[in-house]
């Protein structure tokens, strides 16, 4: 579904991503783990077309390297940024409806159906649908960011550090939610500093270090690899 090959991204003279190749197969969860500053956010922004890059980016068999971000979104790609970017002064329900605007016209029956699907995945959002987004807890905000992204019915969902800033118990819940998204058929590219959690819910993983893909493999195998354990999983 997504095939990134030999991707290079530079900030001026600084090479932030060097010859990175990544594949996401349909219906799978793929994680990219790596330390702070490794280039994880840069990689997602380049795939989304927010940053210029060199190399190949294919989506559903078509070369999308020259498309604008809007055109990539129209093809079914969706990015949930680290900042989540919710509208704090709007209700949960209105934030969700905004997520559908690239796909539906106002009043379209599809919006209601998508909303019902999101509420089924995230019952907490249904309970809080009239509440202002700004008053939600960190975990609920992340649920809302995920729900809003799903409203555009993406085929590829890219998540930038969904566990960032959340308490361990909430991280578990969010990752469980993400794992459940598999049932909707969406493919997921998950960027995480929380390597243990990311490897637990993904099928395949890449380790990004200094803009380079240093290792890749089945997540189960990476989680048992001594180098990964030593560098990213800590003790135990
Ligand atoms: P973090 O988890 O801290 O966000 P990351 O793995 O997502 O890290 P990036 O944010 O992609 O890493 O940054 C990769 C490298 O590119 C870093 O060395 C960073 O300092 C540099 N960089 C990021 N944005 C810019 C920019 N706008 N201009 C110049 N250098 C940048």
C-alpha cells in the first residue's frame, strides 16, 4: 500500500533522512522507533508532502512524490501530528465532524454513519460529545485526534507519537485502541519513542537512527533482539 524507497530529506545542508526505505502492507500496523531527533517526524512529514524530499513514494501502486499534501489526503492518507491540533473551543462532536469535511458535504448521511463508527470505537467520546475539546484529559484528546482522523475514512493512518505526554495506564489504553483499529481495515504507520509499546501492537518495525534505517524486522523479532533491548527497551 505504501512503499517508500531511498528517501532523502534535508534541512538546508543537514541531511535529516538518508536513503530510508519503508513498506506498509494493507491492513497492517508498522512502527518506526528510534531516539529523540532521529528523524521520525521528518519522515512522516515527507511522506505526507509537508516537507520536500527526494526518492520514491508510492501509495496504492501510484507514484505520489509530486502530489501536494491535499492531493495525498484526497487519496486516503491521513496524519495525526504530535500536537494533535484539536479545536479547543469546539465540542467533541464538532471536532469529529470537521474531520469528515474532506469526504462529505454537510448533512450527508455518511457523516452520521462515520460518527457512529467512531463512537463505537471510542465510547468515551460519545459520553463527552457535547464537552469542549479543550476540557478533555490528555488521553481523551488523543482519542479525539484518532477519531477525527478516522472520520476522513483514510486507508493509511500515520500517527506521530500518540503516547507522548500520557500516563502509563492511558498509554496502554490508547495503544489498545490503535490495535483495535485494525478491524476497520485501515493500515497504520506508527511513529513512537515508546518502543516497547509500539513493538507490542505492530506487525513489523523499523529502527531509525540519525536519519538512517538501522534495523528492521517482524516486531516480535525486534522486541527480542539484544541490540534493540539494550538500546530501546531498557531493563526487563
Ligand atoms: P522527536 O521525537 O524529538 O520529535 P524525531 O525523531 O521526530 O525527534 P525530527 O523532529 O524529525 O526527529 O528531527 C530530525 C533532525 O532534523 C533533528 O536533528 C532535528 O534537529 C532536525 N530538524 C528538525 N526540524 C528541523 C528544521 N525545521 N530545521 C532544521 N533542522 C531540523
